[in-house]
């Protein structure tokens, strides 16, 4: 039979303590590794979301640029139409003035014609 000496007992206790420390270290490292893997997966998911958001942002910027171009075209067309409307208004006022002048001439001509007719009728009745 083997006898256990105090030296062997100390070595056994020492080995047991080392084994316990190594197990704790392994558990801690395992937990940290698990956290790292979870964060790694989370990071990949977030990167995917960020990439999708970047694509969406680029699409929105492209749409904004297109809308700015359309807006500029509409503004140019509106200015052109405004100029045409102003010219048309000026022409309408000019035509209105001419119409008033023509109406005044027509009235004057009608008055003259009536006077002439009245004079002719008077001259006929006198003779």
C-alpha cells in the first residue's frame, strides 16, 4: 500500500487548486468568447442595417437632385409664363384703349351722321 506523505497531499491540493483556477479561467474565457460572438453577430446585423440605410439615403439624394432639376424647370417655365401673361396684359390694355378710341370715333361719326341727316331733312322741308 502506498502511503501519502504530506508533500503529496500538498501537491494534490495544489493541483486541485490549479485545476479549479483553470476551470474558472476557462469559464470566464468561455463567457467572454460568447459575449464576443454575440457582439460580432450584432455588429454584422447593424452593418447590414447601416448599409441598407446608406443605399436608401443615396436613393433619396438622387431623388432630391431630380426634384431640384424639375423644380428649376418649373420655375423657369413659370417665369416664362409670367412674362407672357404680362405682355398679354399690356396688349389687352392697348387693345382696350384702341377699342375705346374706336368707340369714340364711331360715336362721333354716328353723331355727325345724325346731324347730317337732320340737316338734310331740314333742307328738304325748307325747299
